[in-house]
């Protein structure tokens, strides 16, 4: 075999020129590609966690709004209370209402906390509102 090998070819001046990649170049390319895949995977995982957190917060906000509406309508007494959300289809979720005297006799500071667990970690959403209580109205 007197012709040029597969890895080299002759240029016009007769010098040999290499073709292909060396092992080191291939390893560097593989490491760079692997790092890119790892970063992409981490970004995807982070996005999925954020999406789940946003869905949980949206669900908790709906439950809190429902509890506040019940308080405003008088379906729940304006006093400290707690329970779970089994009646709303979320038995693993909990709620609590704390009522404190406001800045004036006719105001009540109400705090609603909706709690749940995600991945073994307790999560909660707290919403605070101030309610007017007519001092001349009969007690509920």
C-alpha cells in the first residue's frame, strides 16, 4: 500500500494533512455536550418544581378565597377555627382562621392559613384581611 492512509492526505506541496478527530478532541466534545445536557436537565427539573409550586399556590389561594367568602357571608363564625378541606375535595390540606381585635372596636384582623405538603415538606399560604363588624348588629 503506497497511497495515503485514511488519516492523512497530501496537500499540493506534498505535506501531509490530518483528517478526523483525535481522542482528546472527542473527549472534550463529549464533556462539553454532557455539561450542556446536564444544565438543560437541571433547568427542566427546576421549571417542573416551579410549575408544581405555582399550581399549589393557585389552589391554596382558591381555598383561602373560599374561606374568606364564607367568613364574610357568615357561614363561618368570625372567630378562631381550623380544619381540613375534605369537604372541598382536599382532605390532606388544612386551614386555620385567626381573628384578632383591629385598630378600632369595629374592626377585626383576620388571618387565614391554608397548609399542604409537597415532597415531604410543609407548605402554606397566609392571607390577611380586615373586616368591619357593625357594633349595633346582633351577634352571630
